[in-house]
């Protein structure tokens, strides 16, 4: 089950943070079709936010066709997000884990790794190389 965490320093609205976390959980396979999202009351209580904020996030996800509310029962995942699920990307995950071990051995902190991935991804998006195969070492 997903456990929401809010970034109080973020300029992103609370309900948007909840939406983003559900979508991320769908991408990585943490949530799949049929799974129940945490009850609105429980999320509101654990995060000390207004229940209407949670409802707004869940309604937006419902409008997008990702979840469905069942009155008196809860909110359930209907569909995963578009594109292939990261849960299906076993080989990529294994390569990423190996890369993370090398990064850690090189002395990079988790913050360094995050910064490196984000800046590299942005540069690749700008250059239009996100789908390109890595250059061969030959």
C-alpha cells in the first residue's frame, strides 16, 4: 500500500503532491489495478491535512480514469499510467541497481545521485536523446 509523504517546503500544492505520488506508485508497480488507496480520513489524519484536500486529489485521479471511488467502500485503482510499467523493466532495474552500487562506491551520496540523474535527464531531454542508445565503447 502507498504511504503518502508531503514536502512542506515544496511550492507544489498538497493535492498535486498526492496525485504525483499515486502516479509514481502506479509507474513503479507499487499500485496495480484493483488495489485500494488509503482511506481519505486516514490520509488526512496521518498528514494533518484537510480531508477535502485528499478528496480533491482522489477526484482528479478519478477524472483521469486511474481510480474509481466506491461509495462506502473506498477508492480503488482502475488503470495504470500510460506507457510500460517500470515494474516490467527487470533488466533496467538490475542495471540501475548495479549503477547505484558503483555510484555509492565512488563516494556519491543519495543527494549527489539524485542531482546527477536529474541534471543528466534534463540535458538529455533538451538534446532530444532520451530514446537514443548509449554510444558503444569501441
